[in-house]
C-alpha cells in the first residue's frame, strides 16, 4: 500500500574509512573517550583491537591476582580475599567499556544493541554474534549515526 507524498530515499553514501584504527587508538577510544558510551558506531578495527586489549589485560590481571592470592593464602587469608575483590572490581571496570563498544559495533552493522541478548542462546547466539562482529559496517549514515572515521576525536 502506497502512502501519498511518502517516498523511499536512498541512504546518504559515506565511504568506509580506508585505514583501520590502530591498537592504542582503539584502546584510547574505548577506555578514555567512550568509556560508557552506548550510542554511535564503532568500526571493526576499533572493536577487535579493544577485544584483544581487554582480553590480554584481563588474563594478566587474573594471573597476577590468583598467584598473589595463592601466595598469601597461608600468610593472611583476608589479604588474599582482598586481592580477589580488587580483581572483581577491575573486571567489572573492563566489562562496561567492552559492552559499550560491542553495542556500538552492532550499531555499525545496522542492528540494535539489544540483539546482543541473543548471545545467551547456546551455540546459535555465539555464532550469530561472531558473524555480526566480523561483518562490514554499513557504508552510509544509519539510524545510529554516521560512518566511523577510525580517527580519535
């Protein structure tokens, strides 16, 4: 059914950036500039570099915390427990910006950030998320903003 006066417009084409965002720029963008920003868009390079950075940092923090807690377990159990509490706070501090960049990555592909809830469907959700995070973003302005520039603002 056609509505009077309503036309379908082609989205404004805005080319994807030719260069990818570097490792340190991605971490700066995610942790300093957009710590808890769930609006806008994030490029593949920003998402994947931040994924690598947060994974490495998380693994190192866990190794240091568990080794420290194990070494202190016989000496002072409350201090060993405090180290694990600090680890939990650090991990929670990493989760917020990582969720934010994940939602922005979904926006870049034209999907709502709420689609990330599909992750909780065993097997299918993980595969869908991986495919979507690997997918090229839309080469035009979409409902979530303009094409990411891959440059720090």
